[in-house]
């Protein structure tokens, strides 16, 4: 094989192996590809494919590692926003509340107009609520219900009411109840 085609061969072979059901070998080959040709423009795509495959296999540690590598090394790549979303979702799935809140907060900082803006605010507020950090939970929950009232009004309002109750903020609790 002409040396100029070797990186493309590794990249395509890794994808093909994963798609054909040979995940372990495909993951290894895509890992070698990303390691051997770190400046290849296909590396972000290879990292996402590896991360998604690890996630499907419920190997969350390696999935997180690949997503985090992508977001750090390739912050302007189109896969970076998706990777940040997946980092937050994995932390949520593992019930790692503080890292989930941080991941959604980082997503909103880097991509303030993300299509999942309302969802991110809801999970930030919900996570803070679960951590009994009620005061900062309220604005995040309020933002979620403002952005997508059909989806978040009832759930966010209930948590806001309970947060105001726990804060013993009777005036705001009364306003919210009305």
C-alpha cells in the first residue's frame, strides 16, 4: 500500500470492523489510527466512533476518555458539542451528579445556543436540587421552563416550589404557588 493511503486504510478498517460487529478489533485499530496520525483531520471522527462504541458496550470510563480527549484537543470540531452532551449524559446515567452539573455547565459556556439548552438548564437545576444546593438550582430550573414550557414547566416548577420551601423563602414560595 502506498504510504499516503495507510492512514485512510486504518481509519476505514476500524469503522468497518466496528460496523460489522467486531468492536474490539475495530476499537484497537481506530485507537492506533488516532495515536499514529494525531494530526489527521479524521481523528475527531475516529474518537467519536470509539466513544460511541465504548458507550454502547457500557464501558463508560473509556467512552468518557475518548469524548474528553476530543473536546480538549479539537474544541472547534463539530463533534465537540455532541461529545460534551454525551459526557453529561454518561455522568447522569452513572448518577454522578456534581460531574453531570459541571459537564452541562461547560456545554452551555462553550455552546450557549446548543439545541439542548433547556434540557441542560433543567439537569443543572435538578442536579443542584438533588445536591441540596437549592438557591442556584432555582434560576437554572426557571430558565428551563421558560425555554421549553411544554416540556419542563411542571417538573421544574415542582422543584422550584420545593427549593423555596427548603430555603424557607415563604414570600417566593407563595408567588410560585400562585
